[in-house]
């Protein structure tokens, strides 16, 4: 459980819980956080989707971005959730590489995305024109660079909110993650 009490019943809270139950068979710990402000979560998810689409991000691109930023700021929840996704889409070794900043299995485009996500998460004020040029060289236009930066920044904010309010990776989710990928997540809150 999070640091918060169970949210008061509302149409939004019921909607979020019903979505989790239908999709996964249980209510995610982070949903219990966001059920206190369900409309905010729904609007944030729409913004995630809109900026990812505007940037031309594939599901794998999004996983690379989220795992790079999660590892950079010590967010175990997103590391477990997106590590599972990348393990399913590629393989566990690729997820481990993303979690440990090993660029070897990734394309030039994915390497540029991971480096940018780490910069946005760690120290956005340290970015340079060379960082932007690397994204251009990877095929991103300037409107796409703005969109993917919004996506990475919002993902970092989402992780920060979940972590600050005590959300922990769900045990059920963590148990489905490949043991090697799970062992690579050495930071953040343990599953609970």
C-alpha cells in the first residue's frame, strides 16, 4: 500500500479500479495513488499518448525512454512495469541492458532516446546543442524533439509523484518479471 489512505469512492476511482481489474486482475498500487485525483491521471495518460504520437515513438521507444529515466532517478515501479513490457516485446537481456545503461543491443535511435531521457531526468539544465543534434541525427525533427522531451519529462514527473506518495511495484507484477531483469532493479522501493 501507498502512504495514503484508500481513496474515497467516486465515479473516477471506480473507473480506474475497474480498468485495472479488467486488464490485470488486480488494482495496481499506483492506481490507488491516482484514484485520489482520477481525472488528473486520465488527462496525464492522454498527454502521454499525444506526445508519444507527436514524437513518432514506437512502444519499444517508449520502453527505452521510461527505463532510462526510471534507472536514472531510482524508480523501481516503472523499472519493473516497463522492464516486463520490454522483456515481452524483445527479451529479458534487452530489458537488463536498458536498466543498466548498456547501449549495445539498441539502435542509434534508441541510444539517442535513452541518453536524452537520462539527461531530462537527471539534469535538464546540463543539456547541450550536441544532445539535440544527436536526436536530429537519429531522425527526429524539432517538433518531434519537443514532443519526446515533454513525454520524457512527464514520465519523470509521474515517477516522482508515485515514489513520493509511497507507491511500490506490485508483487504480482514483479513476480512476472524475468529474474535477471528483476535483479537489475537495485534501487527504489521493493515490491509490496
